[in-house]
């Protein structure tokens, strides 16, 4: 489930993909500056499918439990 997300960082359009992921999880925008072009068509739909699948299968963690583990 994580591997398809990691692969997004190994292709020429990784900036567009990372920005799309940020938008999909609600922490940014998919807008990119020239000369990059935003994802469209089948490429956009496949990227959204990968992100949505990863989000629906992500492990749930308790915020308190997580912050305690980070401090340890």
C-alpha cells in the first residue's frame, strides 16, 4: 500500500505528484509553476486512485500515543 506512494518520488513528474498528494490530504495545492504542467487525464486519475487507496488503508494511531513515541 505504501510502495505506490513511494514510487511517485521516482518519476520525472514527482513535483506534480507530491503537490497533488498534499492537496488530496488537505495541506496544500496541486498548483505548480511553469515550466511544470499540472497532471491531467489518466495520469491524474491514477495518481488520485493511488492516494485514495493509501488513505483508506492507512493505520490509525492515537495522537497522544504517537506524540509520546516521538518524544521517546
